[in-house]
C-alpha cells in the first residue's frame, strides 16, 4: 500500500470515528477507533528506518490496544486502568526510540525547558484530582513527559515534536473531562487531537533525520 493511500485511509477512519462514534460506546465504534492506528503501525513497520522500526511499530500497537480497551470500557467492565497501562507502554516505547536518536541541535533543549513547567502544572492538577487512580495517573504522566522531552531532543523534524504536544493536549482534555469538569464536545476534541498527534508523530518519524546543528 502506498503512503498516499495510507494517509487517505487514515484521515477517513479518523474523521469517521471522531464524527460518529467518539460520543458513544459500541463494538463497531471500537473497531473503527483502532483502524487508523493499525494503519500507522503497518506503515511504521514497512517504511521506518531499521533503528526505529520495532519500537515505533510496538508503540503504535500498544496505542491501538489502549484505544480498544478504552473504547470497550463499560461494555466489558472497567478497563480504564488496563487502557492507561497500555498507553503507558506505548509512551515508554516512543520515548526509548526518541532518546536513542538525539539531535545535534542544542537549541532543542529550550523546547524541553518550555514544556517542563506545563507538565508540572498538569501533574499538580491531575494527580490529586484522580483520587485512588493517583498512582497509575502519576506513572502515566511520567511516561508521557519522557516521550515529549525525547521528541523535543530527537533528530527528526519538528513535526514529531508537534505530534507529541498534541498527544499531551489530548490527554489533558481527557483527564480534565474525567477528573475535573466536563469538557464541551470532549469526544471530538480528545479524539481529533489524538489522531492528529499520532499522525504527526508517525510522519515525523518516517522522515530523514535532521543533522544540521545550530
């Protein structure tokens, strides 16, 4: 399958789920929800550089599993912690491959410094609000922070870092809606930013590394 075809299918399934199923729980919706991420996993396995292929594909597969578990949460019992754990493994795999391929551009450290206060504020708000889920939520926040800082410092284009930030926005919206207060049009906003995040991360990871130090 060509990359252009994959991109069109990814956009189609992402829009279909976000528009029609993000506000409800169903088995059909769960199947459509994971389809875009499975397309990205197949693309990563086929087109990623050898040093990125396994970790990138595995990260996307764990993300797809997390999507499935959260989509079935309520239909098949309480699957929230299992879904969160699956996404945590995905974040760890993302972080591992990002940190293994550092950029020589020192200015990227400023991206990390800019993110850290935002991550600290998010943690300060969400961990107390999550109640008895404070431990798994705290571990997940550490995982996504490792992923975002790795994305800031890796040798791929800034598209990848933009995707990591979109991931944080999506998770922030989800956590706010679940633990703090209802977010208007939460399903559309959470899934829209999530699919944008995964798409940007994958596109950035598949591009050639940047080797121009500043």
